[in-house]
C-alpha cells in the first residue's frame, strides 16, 4: 500500500537569513526539483522549477533563476 507521505516533497537543503527562507525540494511523484523562496519583507513566495544540473546553483542564487524566463515558474503572493 502506498502512503500519501511517499508523494510529498522532500527537503534536500534549506537556508534562512535577512528575511528570506530558501528551500530545495525534490518531488518524488514526478521526480522534479524546485527551489522555493519566501520573502518575509515583501510577503512574496515563489517557486522555481529547476533542472537537476542547475539545482544547487538555483538554490544559491534563486533571484537569478527567478528573473530568467521560465514558462513553468509561478509567482504567488503569500
């Protein structure tokens, strides 16, 4: 029997500072990676889908990847 927890995103890395909370997540349901950024100063939250080969770079520099045109990126207010 498969549990719902098996499909939940798994945190691979996280860092916080200066009002930013940045997480690198793996989504086992579709084997995808995303970087999430929560900005407490502006109350914004966004998700950046990233390719495996760029995951760590996107985690270290999320605003550079958020600025790049990506049809799958989502910008949501918190």
